[in-house]
C-alpha cells in the first residue's frame, strides 16, 4: 500500500477493473462535491442526534460518490450537508474490505510523533501538498447502526481520518500547508484562488 495519502488517491484514479462494482462506480458521482471557494465548506457541522435509515442512505450515497470520484474519503460538508458524518476507504483495491462509516467522530488522543506527507482532496482536485499531522490517533464514534465504537489508527488511515474530520470544522487541508510558495503555485496551476485559503499555521 502506498505510504502517502496522495499516492493512494492518485493510484485509485488509475486502478484497473478487478474490483467489485461497489468500489468501481463509473460515471458522475450521485452527489455534487463542492469545491474550494464554496461557502458551504467553511461551516461547522452539527452532531447527528438519531442514526436511522436516512443517515445510512446518506452514507451509502456518499460512498458511491466517493468511489465514482476516485477518492478515499468524503465528509458530509463536501456534499453540502452540515452533519458529522464521514466515509473512508483506504483499502479501495480490496473488494472484501469494508469501508469506514464514522458518525459524530471525536479524536480522544493524538500521538506525539508528527509526520509530513502529501495530501489531496476531492474538493480541491489536482492539488497535492505536504501537511504535518500526528501519525497516530485514538477516536470514538458511532457506526451506521448507532452503536458506540472506539478505535486506534495510524499511518495513512490516521491521516485520512484527521483530514476528513477537519471538514467537519470548516477546515481544508490547504489551510494547514506551511509552504506558501508551493501552495500558491499549486492553486494557480489548478485554477483555484489563493484568497479562499484560511491559513491556521
């Protein structure tokens, strides 16, 4: 498996057709994915008070759209819904691996080791830049049946969860990029406006 968030995302865009149809959706995503500059991406999300069939249906639609867009993670704010819901699948090549559905996720502990890796985002297509994040995390959440869960994550999965959880607080990965020269170069190359970045460094 690729070590870098962006390497795996890039690889997913060129993967073959050996996967089951659920992970190999073709055509347009069923949900519109908002892009950098859209105000909806900057709103704080609200906790989900009841996990019911409507939430499970939304999670399924998000997964379909994520696979169709060749992504490995998607947060509800990216499709214009301000709810604390994430879908993640860093094992897109394994048709038997179940994706993660995280409802009301909360990181309870960060590891002390920091790592810098390239990240990308379906809301900022074509832009890949280094971001520093803790390499391990602990979190709690509810699954698609509303059951409370706890888990530990490291490496790519920990990075992806942190990236997607940022969306719940109106933060995009470009806000965390420390190299402004690299950031502006990448944004301009892909037609994005650097004024839409809200630096938190």
